[in-house]
C-alpha cells in the first residue's frame, strides 16, 4: 500500500541483535547428568497409542526418554509441575531463550511467575539434522498443538483426536478432573520429532516429513517433579496433514529412568524465579 522510503534498503540492512543473549544462563552440567544416567534403572514405561495421548510422572532427578517405535511419528508434549498444574511448560519463553527448535543442552522453561528450568534435554539422536535448506528443523517450540477449534474455523469439522483433545482426555483421566476442568491446563507443546519452519517468502508455518525413524529418541532430565502428557499426533510423521484419520500413525514409547543414589552430587532443584513480584507498586 505504501511506497518504500528512499532509505528503505539502508533500514533493511541493519544487522539484527539477539534478543536474549544466554551467556548468563546457568549452564546445565551435561556430563554430570550423563554420568548419573549411565547408572539409570528403568522404573516405568508408557506406550502412547497412535492418535491418542497418555500421562506419565517423573520425579525430580530422574530421566525420561521418548522413543519412536514402529514408524515415523511426531509427539506433542505438555509438562506440568506434578504438585501444581499452574506451573507449566512455557513454549514461547523457551523459544525466546533457545530459538525455534531445541536440542541437547537446551532447557524447557516454566510459566510465570516461576520461570525456571523444568527439564533439560540431555540426548537427541536427531541432533545431526541441523537446519535444512528450507529453514526446517526438528523439535520445535513454534507450533501450538493441532486442535479441533482451528479445524472447525477453517473447514467446519469436528475431529476429536487432535493433540489438544488427546492431551485433554489424558489429563482428565490422570487427575480425575472433568474434561472442562482439564482443558484449560493444556498448553502449547514441545513438538517432539516434528520438522517445521517458516516459509521464507510468506513467513507461514510449515511442516514436512519428520526425519525420525524407529529407535530415535529424545532424552530429558527432570529438574522438578513432573507430570507429562504426550500425544501421538494424528498427523503421523506430519508429511501431509493432521486433524484427520488419513495419515499413517504409530505409537510412541515413554520410559522413565532413576539414576543410582548419590550420582548427582552438585545438582539441586532449581528455585523459582527471583523477581520480587511487586510490579512497581
Ligand atoms: Zn498434533
């Protein structure tokens, strides 16, 4: 609508500045976590059925691993403080701190006023993928979660096995909350194994077939007591569509491991954020 000003190219040429330099963030002791993990003993496993979700719990100081089994499949992950559902994964702030996709060494941060690491990624067998020529990468914190409301908005459908509904049912079943009570606790996800980006020309969110193969996994250290919910997305490997039953879908495996006592000598649960919350009053 408006003609570019004379200095348009100069303005476009200004170099970007990273919003949140992370040099001052406490660094996770990955070698310490791995040494503890090497002593780990499996204490539970949950098979998340295709086009459905399941909850699992992980004690602070334990590890959970999400593994692709049977065939390429992406998962939508929610995390809550197991003792307080109001503290939950904050994908937007995690994105602001670590970038659009997260991998080994990145943390999953919790909502205000807590804003502390809930979990730390300690291993990612897809860390070789990097950023592809389309700008796509794996394990994004840019998508929301597939949901029946957007499907209804765009095409008038009532599809009940989107990740949002799967997560809502799983949380209701686990907690005893009604569906209506559980639904507001469901939040934007970590898209495990999903390959996504933004189109360079229009800036639109895109997905493409996930590079995940059976045996690939993402392993995560629980910094606080966690309740997790994982949905095996109806999009399958998300190569074509979601929000329908047409894509080939597979289960996902969640395993929880407890390290031997005394193997995390320097670690303690992160405290909640130190801001005094007076907000200028
Ligand atoms: Zn989904």
